[in-house]
């Protein structure tokens, strides 16, 4: 029974762990508490009730049938052993008394035979006239001695017989009934303990059966809580709440002048005020965020484009004064875009002007593609073709210094 209870307990504990695993898997799968997850949760609780009920039976068997049963059996064994030892002691004492009385009876009979034999010998010698008086007295003394021994043996036999009779009466009328009563009490106590153990197990089993009936009712009612429509609705709402639909993406017109102006203005402002951290010691000192730049400092691309515009306008001679110095137009602001001007090096008009001026100045032209960004050498050649008297400190030199698009890395001069 104890082994059966242990196996039952292990089986229901394994079932509980399996239900807990299914509950965890259901929670991970659905991600929300619905009726199906609640069903597994209630199922785990029901299995826990089953385990508790089975533990009540198994623990009762283990405690009462195991611990108390073993202690009862050990106690009964000790008492039974003591009872058998008392029976053995009484039997041994009875055997000893029987042996004593047997020895006394044998001695009494031997002394009686010796006395009869001595008397017969005395009578024979006394009747025979051939024996002397000394032989007659000797035979008489021997006969009297044997008679005295017989009397002593008879008294010992009588005393031993009385003692044996008393002991046997005590043994059969007191010791043996008392011993039998002890054995009977042991048997009655064993029956009483067995009945008490069975009654306790019956009570535990009755309570477990009542709990099992409640568990059966819970099993019957737990399936009624399943609602697939409600679960589907909750899952859809959960997915909608955790995964909101993205909004519409706005259309950006890259060819719009307003978008270009705002983009270039924001680029100029970011280039003016956003100073990235210096990550390499070989970078220019003005790229470091720790250097305070002057208020009239502009980004390299803007400065290079203005330099190119200055060169192109010098070649055109529109804004030259009497000393051949370029005077910037008051209508051109720093924040305006220069990529749409005719003098920009990125416009097709500038490329065509450069090619035309090159053809007019000696028939040598610089081939320029409007879709390709001009290099430093192209800018420098175009500037020299327009204005041969322009020094090396012109547009090409400025682009080589300020443009970050240049492929040529000039040595960095730290001031």
C-alpha cells in the first residue's frame, strides 16, 4: 500500500507539472489572458486539488500505515518476544522442578532397596550360627544405617514432592493463566490498533473522496468557460493595440524651389552651428567642436561655390571695378541658394559658358558634363581659360582649401 501511494503521488505530481507547462506555453503563444489560458490555469488548480487529495491518501498511508504501522509492528514484536521469553522461563522452571522431583524419587527408591537388602543380609547372618557375634552386630549396624538413609531420602522426597506440587499448582493456576492473559491482551491490542488504523485511513479516504467529488464538479464546469469567439476578439484587439498601423508618408517634391531653399538653408545652418567632435588628430582644426569660429565663417562648400561664382563673374566682367577687383552684388544674399544661378559651377549654363569662352580664347575648350560634378582640375582650367591673368590664389586654390569634396588631401596647418 505504501509503494502504491508513492507511485500515485509521483504520477499526479508529473501531471501537475505537465499542466503548468501547457499553461506557460499557452500564455507565451497567445500573449494575452483569454478563456483558453484561464482554462489551463483552472486545470492546473484542479490538478493541484487532485494532488492534494491524493497526497491526503498517500500521506495517510505513509504516516499511519508507514510510520505508525511500523512502530506498532515493532512494539508488537518486542511484546511478543517478551511474552515468549516469559513462557520459556516458566517452562524451564517447570522442567527444573520436574527434574528435581525425579531425582528425589529415584534416590528414595534406591535407599529403600538398599534398606531392604541390608535387612535381609542381617536376618541371614543372624540366622546362620556359623557367623560370630561381631558379624551379626556389623550386619545390624549396616541395616540400621541403610534404614536411616532411607528415612532421610523419604523426608527429602516428601519435601521435594510438596514443593513440586506447590510450584505446579502455581504454574497451572497462576503463571500459565497470567501468561495466557498477557498473550490475549497483546492480540486484542493488535486487533484494536489495526481497526484504529483502518478507521483513520477510512476517514482520510472519505475526505479525499469528498474532495474528488468537488474536483469532478470543477472539471465539469471548467469546460463551459471556453469561448472561442471572445478569445478571437481579444486576440485581434491585442494585436491591434500592440501593432498600430503606420501613417501616410508625405510626398517630397525635390524640384520645388521652396523645398530646395528650405533644405539648403537648413544645411547651411547645420553646417554653421553643428560642430562635430574631433575624432582624428589629422582632421582640420575648424572641424573640432572645441574651436570658436568667427561669425563670418561659412562651410567649405558654400565658400567654394562663392569662389567659383566670383571667378565666373570676374571672367564675365559684370561686377568688376576699375582695379579689376570683384565687387559682390548686393542682391545676392548669403543664405540664398547659388546652385540655380547661371554662374554656379554646377549649372549647365556655366559649363556651356566655360566651353564657349575656352573656344573663344584660343580655340581650346574644356569639355564639361552638366550631370557630372566638376573636379578641382576642371575648375582651375576653366578659370585660367577665362582669365589667364588670374593668380593661383583664385577659385581652384580656394576649392582645394575649402572643399571637402576634393580628392586631394592637403597638409593640415595648425595655427
